[in-house]
C-alpha cells in the first residue's frame, strides 16, 4: 500500500519495519507447513530432501506415496471416518450454535454473560481435560468407542465457533427488518427462513466451516473415545508416526493443507461479499 506524499521519513521507516516483521512472522509460521508439500513427492522413504530432489532430477520425484494412500484400506477407512464425523458434527454444531446465538442476542435473555461463557468454555479449557471428562462420561454410559460419542464430543468442541461467528453477524443485524416482516403478515417461521437466515448466512457458513475443520483436525478426544472401527485419520497418522515413519503421512498432510487453503479462501470470499453488501459497493 502506497504511503501519502507527506509521510515523514520516520513513518516510512516504521512502515517498512512493520511489513518486514509481519513477513518474517508469516514465513516462520507457514514454512514448516509448506515444506511438507515437496517432501510428499519424495521417491525415497525418508523425510529429507535428497540430492535428486534438490537438483530437480525426475528420478527423485514420485507419486508413490499418494498411490499408497489411495490404495490402502486402513487409510481410506480412516479418511472416510473423519469426513463422516466432521460433516455430521459440524451440521449439529451449526444448528445448535445458531439457535444459541439467536437466543443470546435477545436483551430479555437472563444471565447472558454467564451462558455465553459456559458455551465457549470448551475453547478455553485444556483439551486433555475436556477429553478425559468426556471419556469418563461416555464410559459410564457405555457409549465409548461409538460414533455417537465422538460426534457429540466434536459438537461440544465446534459449537463455540458457531456461537461466536453468528453472534458477530448478529451485531450488525437490523431488528427492524424482523418487525417489518411481521407487520406484512409473515409468521415466525417465514420471517426466520426468508429474512433472518439469509442475512446471517455468512456467519453461519463461517461457523460451520470452523466446526468442520476443528472436527477434522482433532486428535486428543479421538484418542480417548475412538475404537478400531471409528478411528479417524488423525489417530491413524498419530499411530503411524509411532510405529513406522512413512511419507504416506506427508501425502495426506499435503491434501489436508490444500483443503484448508481452499476452505479459508472460500471464507474470505464470503467475508468480502458480506462487506460489499453492507457498504453497497
């Protein structure tokens, strides 16, 4: 971004230092993630850059680990479990989180601050404590090592993101639109689906994506509650790292990184679209 012509040398120096610092922090955080992408195409079963890879020799590059990933029954089953659990848990968390945010947005709601703090507490409490508590609860109910226990546990972890994003969307919501809809004869059902829901859609979609990613990336709760049949890919990756270090893990990690980038790009496009709609540009 160009600086105004009247900017002083000190302000220019501060601007340059700020950009350099932000760039350095970004590289420091992203570099360990990006480096796994070329390693996933390594022709050798090692987590290192070989001489053939560094010299761009075609013999040093291979799709071997992607073929292993797509032909392994264990890996495919774990991926299927992960996406099934993430999709169902995100749907439930989005529904419950949206309803909770709508209720908390009402001024007549008693103890709003306390209820909000309780709903977002899974984001604050250490995950190992939450996992141990959930395991104790479901074990006593004879529901551990079931899809139900893992899905509902991931709902607990994902719902706070939905509450936060929908609450943020409600902060700019005009309640006069609801009164106008009701004055024109629309009932509560029609008002919700024709007025409220379309305006809150960006916040709801963002919350749903956060809940989906949280479930897809979660490993601690899954280690406590997942059985052999419910094992998600995060647990499969964790076990593979302990038993055998195979670049197949890097292939799956690369796919997950690309998926995360696509989801974040979609969320940013939704945010910009919402801003344009609000400003009328």
